[in-house]
């Protein structure tokens, strides 16, 4: 994709200034961490070499996630239900907000992906469509109808988005709104052209693909996390999720390379670093308390190793691999010491002596090159 520099310069000339957004972060590249205490939100930027953290004064919605693209000089924050907006952060200008636009009141955006220099797709939880917008201004560019893939309630619950080559992909969770948002059926992955034309949907091995798809270059596959039913507080109900690989060349799935039962709990998030090394956050019941653990696993053998972190509550919420697959970064919301923890992928040892302070507790991690 070839980004139009004059358009970017024009946006900066008209971008937001002053007020609470006028708080510069003094590094132009780093690790963006969206933070929240569930009352208000913000973000921090971490230097990946020194692990020094810079807290932004920018106020974001309390329920937000981030998105970056290695070929694009801006970062995006998707502000979900209650804000229903996308904020554009400018790392070259102190990580200030360059623009912020609505995607429709009550639409509840879930993810965002660039399709070209003038078009992005936004997945919506409350509408059976993908919203197409200009990534920097929010100007409408059409919709992709997802109603043909819906379950009986008419909404397929579009979640994670990704692109690779000349195609985009959207994960459909297909939840039963009348049944407490439990899975109504197995999930779908739907390929699209970058122009927004829908191709043949592919049925996943499990239900509720609640995590965005990540392409793993070492495997030449997308890693698909299917959380299934969250059973952590249900007596005598076994976890039914799993992790599988999607080959976009052949359009085929591997089946589960690891199951939630093998991991020992409900899958919150998972990544695969290499053919034999993966990591998952799982939800586990301890007495009457739902807790989380970070667990390494072998995708070939389908087996899990001893937990690297055992949290006292639902503290571990997301993880991310560095672009070189050498480190694993974990968002740990532990009440006594919230922050980001960094592990060496090969040795599985922790690099951080203490969690990296992000101001508010961390929620999602996005690498900005």
C-alpha cells in the first residue's frame, strides 16, 4: 500500500490541538499500551529497548483497543460501546490525537483494519455489517453486508479483522443475544477483497472467535483463537475452545493445535511464536474466584507446560509478540502492581523485574515500528 503523504500533511494541519490531548510523548516509535480502570481510559508508550514508560495525558474511552500497521505512520484507538468512535494518534507529533470520528451512535466498534490509503474497515457488534471509512477522516465509503452469515438473531457479531496480501478477513462470533451472548453456532472466517467484496465463508472448528486473527510469518498461517463458552464459573462444564491455524493460500483450517481443556481453562488470548512454541492466557476458577494464568504450550504435541504467571484474579487480559518473535509482552492488571511484563520466548524467563508502570492498568498492547 502506498500512503499519500500530502493527505497526511493536510490532516496534521487541521488536527486536534490544545486541551487534554496536548500532552506530548517524547518518543516517536514504541509500544502503544491502551489503559483503563473501567472508569476512564488513556494510554502509555514504552521504549522497547530501555523499557522506559511514558504516560500520556490523553483521555480515551474506558473501553478501547488499539490497532497499528507497519506501513502507516498513525496509530488507531477503537473506542467501543458508549463512545462508538475511532481516535487517530500521531506518533510523529507527540502521540497527540490528530483526528477522532464517530462510526455511528450505538454501533459498538470492535476492530479496525486498513484496506488502502483511503479506506479502512470497522467491525461493528450492534450492526450486521462492516463500516467502510476513510481511515484519517472517517468519511463514509460504504458497507459490507454480513447478514447472510448471521445466526437466528440476525446479527453475526463481527469481531477481529486482518489483512494479508490482496485480501481482508473478518471473524464472526455468531452469539445468541437472547441467550446471554453464548455461542449460537461455530464461528466463521470470511475473506473479502480489499474492495469489500465478500468471498466464501469458512466454518471454524470451534465457537466464539473472540480474539483478532494474527498472521504468523514463521508458520505462514493465521492464528485463530476460539474461546468457545466461558465456563470458568460453571460447575461441571468443561472448556470447549481451542487454537487453530488458517492457511489463506488453500483456504483450509488445521483443526485445533491445542484445546482449552489441554491448556487447563477458558482461553482469553493466545499467540504462537514458532512451530513448537505458543502462549495462552487462560481463565481458571480458584474457589469462588475467576483467575487467570499465562501458560506456554506446544502446538505440535498439543500439550501445555507449567504456568509462567498465576494471578489472584482476572488480571491477565491480553498478550502480544514482538515483531521479531523474540519477546512476549503481557498486560497484567494485578491490583497491587499493574503493568506490562516481558518474557523471553525461547527461555520463557521474565525480562522485567517488576511490571512496567503504564499509569492506568494496561488493557491492550500494539507495537508501532
